[in-house]
């Protein structure tokens, strides 16, 4: 029974992330990136919001896929899902670091 509860929780997180990505992909909604959130108001006005929206939509989109694979793993106990999750997790960390460095250089 607890597996089903965790599967429902991860599925809801995945759905919420997909909904957020659907807005950020269109350039709407809050920008939840560290470079944008921790910037002062003057820096936020100068930032390329399109690039920030793109970065956020890619990162949160990959996280949504990760949570979807975790949900599938909880339900099916298929080990390949975990391997895919680890690969995607490494990719999202590398992408976020690369984009954060690129964003800082452009300031």
C-alpha cells in the first residue's frame, strides 16, 4: 500500500512539473532559476528572459521526466528505469551548471 502512495506522490509531482513546463515553454509564469531569483531588480530588467525561460523549461522538463520514470519504477520494479533516471539526473545537473555559467558570463 505504501508503494502506491509514493507512486501517486511522484506522479503528482511529475504532472505539476509538466504543467509548469507548459507555461515556461511559452514564456509565461514565474522564472524559478537561481540566477533570476537572486538577482536584484536592476539585473532582472537587463536579463534575457527568453533564455531564462528556456533554461527553466529544459531543467524542469527533465525533472518531470525523472519523476515519471520513478513512478514507473515504483509501480513495475523495472530496473532500467533507475538507470535512465541516473543518466537524466547527470544530464540535468550538467546542463544547469553550463547554463548558469553561461548566464553569469553574459552579465
